[in-house]
C-alpha cells in the first residue's frame, strides 16, 4: 500500500479532517508527531496543511515546509503529488 495516494499518513493529533477521504479499508495509516519530526526535511516526505482557510489564517503554528491545500478542493489537488512520496496531511 506504500506509495499509493490512498495510503496517506495522518498525524495522530488530526483525527477526522473534514472532507478528507480515507482508504477503502476505512482509515488511513497514522504517524506519531515524534515520527514526523524525525522525518522532517526528507525529500520523500510531503506535508500538506489541510486546515480550513480561517483556521490556517488565524493560526500562528505551522509546520515549516508544509504545502497549503484547501480541504474542500481535494479533488483538484489529490493527484498533484507523486505516488512515490509519503504524504502527511494535517488539519490541527
């Protein structure tokens, strides 16, 4: 399942991003924040900030290097990222 879009890794802290699809098995794999922190800067990792516009704008906490994508436009950007990368979406 690794390397496929539906094998998206989610942070443990972000259970239930509104509007995000999960794998056909019900839930996408999750990654602890410590695991993510150890992998920051890896060329194989894409971090996607999928918070709502208001949450993103009002937040003073953002992960450096994260790409901002609107959750309500998931269909527009879901194929934008290579299947060979590990994608981490967060919304909290």
